[in-house]
């Protein structure tokens, strides 16, 4: 269902019910639906509103679960299954009928906490794994997601709609997923908080997969505290996901220990090797905030990440074929594809819609891989993990005697370019945490010409509580930042427009 039709359907359902006073949960759910109806047509961030959202709200008001997040509306990236009438499409028309009537375990945890599942967000189709020449934020189901700071700018991806929806104030919390940068990049360039947890802290069951070694879901929120609260709900072990075996032992109330003085006396490594790309001035100001809060900053000038770049592609392609084949085969829905090969054929048969803007060469490369027992794959995974984890983040932390690493997350947003695809002018060190499976938090640190940029905090495995604490202390000391004004182009802004005239 088109996102606007879905939103309208939800409102019609509400109006058809007998008139009765609406409680606060119903009211805020109705308000969120109205914001989507009014604001989202300019953004394309929401694929569909869940027609059961108001019923969920009434159940919470009628004695449903109570807790810190009870009654709050949340949006899910549309590669995450939720029971109800909405399909889980991953942005592809091949999954337009993928109504599975099952909750992903993380969604079940949200419902048990009284959270309202408001709907599904747009994403880079197939979580941006179909082509190396894609346009982030575009899917055949949802069209192009746009950045609320400048509508001709990209949202990054693949959790594009989740980032834009929170930035635009449609909701304060959303769930994204990441394989490499898909939470942290859209969070950073849409000016919100994003946390990629340790792989294995949050279940991946009933989420359309890419990589068993790198995939994870995580919070995308308006503040660090909300990210901590949301992580506290969705973290936990799942018997169906063997990677989460240790999650219950490590999960905690992440919001309980947040302190504005958390940086005092801490040694923080500054990743100069992952800096630049137009963020230097804002980054220096952010470092000044860290120092003013009592942190000792340790410069890290060089790091060789070549082993990651040489090996990650084979790992992702091999795991994509294995994981997607298993997911498609196991879907209870009536879908026309049951393998990656079927999906490639579907895209060719529907090229006018699916392949109109870019191809599927990454899918085709993945189809040629030889399986999880392939020695070349196993060697590539071992080399890339060692380079990113034990010889990467772990070694840097030990060598420089620091508890965490910081750097700019990504450059400011680039223009949407259907001719050349994504034109990204650089990037931080997020691949280190992604390939290692370690946590990565990004917090808004400022703006470049009116476009948001983020500050990354990275640490060892299971260090979410520490990173959230550091990010919270930084956020509190940094103070408020300007929100989006929905310029058609950033060149329209009052700070720039007069200088473009003769």
C-alpha cells in the first residue's frame, strides 16, 4: 500500500469507530499519523502507516504494558517484520506481498514494553546491497527519501527513512539496521543520534538479511537518552539467532547510568586518519567540548585499513546469497521469489520499475559466490575481522591507552544524483566497527553550511553503556542545534542565498 493511502486508511479507521474521549496515547498516536500525512509527502520517509496503530494505542490505554516507553509511537525500517497487514518489502516490488503475520523478536520486545508500532520507513532498496552505483534512500516501493534540511540532498542509507522521519519530528524514535554504515551514516547526515550495537546484542530473526557476521538492528532517535532507553528494550538473547547467545548477560538499563560528567578523567583517542572531508572546523569544536568536559585527547595519526577494503566485499556477497536464500525460502507469504537468483530474474523482468535508475551488479556478483564453506570466503572473513577488531579497534585502544575512539562520522549530505549515483566525498572509520561487529554511536556535533554532521564514538565489544554515557555527556555540553527547515536546496538558506547573487 502506498504510504499516503496507508496513512489515510488509518485515519478513516479511527473516524469510523464510535465516538469516545481519546486518551493521551491515542492522541499522540493520532498526532503522529497527522504529522506523517502533512509533512511526509515532501520527504518520502514513510512507506506505510500501520492501520492497527490506533488499536494498539487503545490497548495500551486499556491496561496494556507500562514502562518508560509505553504509549510512544515508533517507526520500523521496512526490512523488519511486524505482525499485521503490512508487508515487509525491503523496498523491493518482489516482496510487495510479503505479509508474514509475525513479529521480529525485537518488535515483540517493543510491543511488550507498550510501544506503538506506527508504521514502516523507506530504505535504500535491499538495504543498499543491490548495486555499487545506487542512489541511497531510493526504493522501487517508496521512491526517493529526501533530507529535511535540504530536499535536494540525500539521506544516506540504507536506514534512510528512519533517519529522515526522526529528523523531521514525525516520531522521536525509529529502528534502523546496519551492515556497514546503514544506521550511523543516515543518523549523522540527518542530524540525529544513531547506535549500531555490538553484533549479537539485538536479534536479527525475521529481518531481511545481508550478512550474518555484520548485520544488526539499532536505535535511531532524537536524543542519546532515548537511544539508551530504546536499546534497553530491544536488546536480549534469541534462541533463533545464535549470535545473541551472550546478549542477556550483557544487556542492562542503558539509560540508568547516564551522567553529564561521564567524560571527566577519560582518555579518548582522536582518529585523525578518519577525519577531514569538510568537517574539520566542526570536529575541532567538538573536540573542544570533550576537553572542556575533562577528557584527555590522544592523537592517532595513522591506521592501515587495506585488509578490510580488500576482503569485506567477498564476505558480504557470500553471506548475502546464503542469508537471503534462507530468508526467502522461509517466508510464509505468497511471494514470487524464493532465492537470490529468482530475485535477479524478477528485477530483469520488471526492469522498467526495478532497474530504471541503477542496476544489480552486486546481486549478480553475490549469486556467483560459492557458499559459506568456501575457503576463500573463510579466509576473507578472518582477515577482515582481524584487521578491524583485534588488530584494529582493540589494538588502537591498547596502544594509545584510551577507552574509546572519536572521529567525524561522515561528510555533510551530498545532492541526490540520478546520473552519477551517490557522490560521497569521504567517510569516517565506521567500517572498523561494522566489520569487527563492535558498537558505534553517532551524535550530532554541528553543521557544515547548514547541513548536519555527526561525531562518532567507538569502543570494544559490548561497550554500549560506556559509549552512550560519553555521547550523553557530549550532547549535554554541546547544547541545542538548529533543526531542519525543509529548504528545497541549502542554497536557498539565508546564510547562503545572498552570496550567490551578482
